[in-house]
């Protein structure tokens, strides 16, 4: 993702507790809450070379934990519960247990920092994520055919 420095600074940047894995989701909710627009720009190209030393299983657990935290931090309780069930359903059993344990350990922080987004923002979130199932079901292999962004999409706030 690419964004204006002023937008990034206005919302305090990435939360270090999320570290890596879905950290853009919290940032995007905070940016949208502050009135920044999200835009897909096919002509903007960014490069990222991830570390080869990554542990894919640990990363998936971190993404699950972060999805649960973000739901608790920013979504209305009803929608947070929906996202929690979906995130757990999307993970395999071992990763779901590890991610849930990590998320529960962080719940005091989540509850202390909870600031649900305005209805207009969670409704935008719902248009993308709601009632559709897993990311694979949403985008599938025909992502480009239906005009949806691919994994290499580039977004920024204007």
C-alpha cells in the first residue's frame, strides 16, 4: 500500500502491537474514520520483497490474532462477532486455537483502546467483507475477470 505521509501521521501510523499481518486493516479503518478516501490505482506499482526467513504458520496465526483484535477495536459488537466467527472458520484448527489464545491474551488492551468506527465506515467495510465468506470465496481465481483487485493491488489514501 501507498499513502500520504500526512495521512499516516494523522492516525499515528501502524500500531506496533499488530506488528505484521493485517496491520493495514486497522490503519485503513482509522484513516476512513478521519475522512481519508481509499483509492485503487492500477497504474501505481510498489515493490515488496518479503523475508525468505518467514514462518508461514506463525504469520497466519498473527493475521488471525490481528483480525480478532481489529474487530474488537473498531467494529460494532454485532459485526465484530461476525468477523470473529469468520476469521476462526477461515483458519485451520491448530492455527485457530493459537490465534484465539493470543487474541484473548490481548483483550484487556483491545477493550481499553476500543473506539468503534462510525456507521458510515463500518458499512463500507461490510460492503467488502460482509456476508461473503472467506477471501478465497470473495475473490476466487477470477479476481481480475470481475474487476476486483488482485493480491498485488495498490491502494493509497487521498
